[in-house]
C-alpha cells in the first residue's frame, strides 16, 4: 500500500451547527460542497478536508482520519490480507473510501481521489 498523505479528518457531534460555525467564524475555514456527502465540509489550504457530521449521519464515524492512496482496491486487499476487517466502499463526487479500525480502536480510511472532470 502506498500512502500519499493525510487527506481527510472528520468528526460527528450533536453540536454540529455550533461546530460548523466555529470552523467558519473562529478558525476562518471556508465551506466546501461535494455532492453525495452528508456532512459540512471545509477545505484546507493544503487540499485536505475536515468534515462535521451528525452522529450516525455517515455511519459509525465519531472520528475518522483518511490516508490518501493511489489504489483503493489494492489498499483494501492488503488490509484484508493482514486480517483487518474493512467496511464497504463508499463514494461521493470527489472520492472513494472505506473505513477500518486500527489496533488503537479508532476509525481510519484509505481514500482514493476521483480524477478531475
């Protein structure tokens, strides 16, 4: 598996509107819209994304970190061959990804960016 960088971090909270307002007004992050995403997204200057979702709105994602990979299918095959249970592939207009829990018990995801259209 070839990890190219960190591309995504996300959280879910009952205080989603307050968190989104904090990110906009206090941290100065600009909202970003991506079709097929049930969360408020904020694009950071390095191209990574931070998401704020409602609990259960995007599945079991209380906190998640995404690693950019160049081959999602290959990354998932490597995880599975290492005995790591991997969730189903999800996708939106920008990316394809799947969740897994690492030994620390936290949620992570390999993320493959779709080609720009």
